[in-house]
C-alpha cells in the first residue's frame, strides 16, 4: 500500500463528498479498519461499497486509488480499479 496515495485518496473523497452521509459513513468504516493496520482491506471495502451503491467518483480519485495499490496490486485490486474506470467522471 502506498501510504501517501492512500491518504490523498481519502482526502479527495472527503472533499468531493463532504455532505454525502452514505459516503461519509463508508469513509468512517475505512478509517476504523485503517486504525488497525488494514489499509488495503479498508480501501478495497470502500471501493466495493462505492460500486455497490453506484456512487461515481472522480477520475482523479480513481487514479489515486490505483496509485495506492501500485506497490503490489492483486487481481482483485485491478478488477476494482477497472470497474471504477468504467464509471468515472472527469
């Protein structure tokens, strides 16, 4: 996990969705996991929930998520990023 990209991703999401209660709840869940050193799982869960709830995130956020996984992406991470790229906005 690339910590700087991970942190920038959640900062971007928090700014983009500052008044969205669903996304804020998802961010809180991710922060809870991250407290216990589970940043990869936190990001994966967040992205799964974004996709499941049909929340569209910016292209910049997708790029940051991709960078966060870039040190050692697994197949599932790549699948999540590809799904987000299909749904992103500019």
